[in-house]
C-alpha cells in the first residue's frame, strides 16, 4: 500500500494496510483540520475503517479523500502497489 497527502507528505509504501492507515492517520491528526474535516477524514480513513478501505481498494485500487487547508485542496490517497496485486 502506498499512502500520501498531496503537497504535505511524500508517498510512503507499507506491506500491511493497517500499518499504512496508522501512518496516514497519524499524519492527518497532526494537521490543523477543522472539526468537520477531521471527522470526515476519520470516517473514511481513521481507526476502525480498515475493512471499508480494504473493500474499496479491492474494487478500485485506490481510495481518495480531499481536505482543504489555508484555501488549498490536498488529496489524501491510499493506493495498492504492484506488490499488493
């Protein structure tokens, strides 16, 4: 799995989805997100959402979520890599 927050974190690759989501969530929690954005991101990519993400990756190969900070949009992504397929 490869995770990234566009314009904020470089792509990082993990062998386990749980490790990828943990690292991504740690990065997201550190950002100055408003209440609504924080909870929306948590609902899509946060703790307890591994099964939902796993199903979406199996179907589409990627899960994306958009956040906005300081008037700039950033795509948060989880992608399968060639090793995962």
